[in-house]
C-alpha cells in the first residue's frame, strides 16, 4: 500500500494547489450537508453526546476550509511535498482529528495512508468515502483500519515519508524511535508531527461567575471520560472564593452521571 501511494505521488503532486484546495472545500460542503448522518455515527460509535457530535462535525468542516485557505496562501511554485504520509488518529475525536490530519497532508500534495483508531473505524471510513466523492483520487488517499500493528507496519515501511500522530506520549516515543532508525532518500530525518497528552490548568480569580466555572470544569475534566489532550487536570482557585466554588463543584459531581 505504501508503494501504491508512492506511485500516486507524482500525479497528485502535479494537481494544482487551487484544485486540491477546491476539493477540500467541496468536501466541507458535503460534510455540512450530511451533518446529521455524521452526528449519528459519532454518537453510536464514539459515544458522543449530541452537543459534542455537533461540535465535532463543525470542527472537521473548519479543518477542511482552513487547510484549503492556508494552501492557497502559502504553497508557492517551489513547494515540494514529502511523499506518502501516514496519518494515525485517535478515538476521542474520530472525525475532527482524522479529517484535519488527512486534509493537511493531502492539500500539501502528499498521498495519505490513513490509519484511524481501531475503536472508531466506521466514522473514518465514511469520512474517506466523502473525500473520495469530493474528488480526492483513491490512490492518493488509502484507508487502512486495524490495531497498533497496522500503524507500526506503516511507520516502519521504507516508502513512508512522514508521520502525523495523535495519541499517547508513550506511543509517540515508540514512533519517534522507529523513524530514527532510517533517513529519507535525501538523507534527512523522517518528519514526525505528534500531538500527545497535556497537563492543563484552569486559573480562577474572584471575578469569575462560580456557576460558569463549575460547568466549565465538569465539561473540560469529564467529557470523553477525561481522555482528551485538552482535558482539565489542575484547578487553581483564588483563596477567598475556593471554599464556595469547591462546595458547588462537589455538588455538581454528585449529580454527574458517568
């Protein structure tokens, strides 16, 4: 499959940037038109709430439009794509992050090998189908579902020219070590773009509305069971509002249905 993607490299790279950008925008229009269908998939397969599912579809649409516009602005005549790029995405944002990775690599002229999280392949498959319908050649975007062994094989393939990964820090380090064992045909390191876990803090002073603080803490800390790179980990409260805010927060947690 990596060889097939490499074979599509010249043709896809020769496609004008404006054409590639227009395909992403066409995909964005199609995604907006099928919003309810994708929301249903997100709810059924990823366990999203309705507001989360809606927000995720909107984020995926934004990614498509954003990268289309950035391509027009920044990819000049001297731009040279890397080659086949492996995109490995997580289950917690199975449409938005998947679409963002794939769109960014594609619009820059790279053929893509898309490996979604093994827990959420149906959403990714439908996103790939939509991109193909919008005009992305099948050889330039290949869908490769499976577990971590599939991702490791793609990362280790000699024709892989770059990797985009969102997931755990531990796995990102394994990918980094795997890529460090070889160089590109131009004797350069294989690029790795990795988005991993974070330690995110909220700092609250006495001007904040306590009810809003509690609602935001609950949403940030517990959406997707807290398994998000943006999830709240540390809450810092100004001392003179701490007792009241914590009391309200404990009450909200007692009402929280997991």
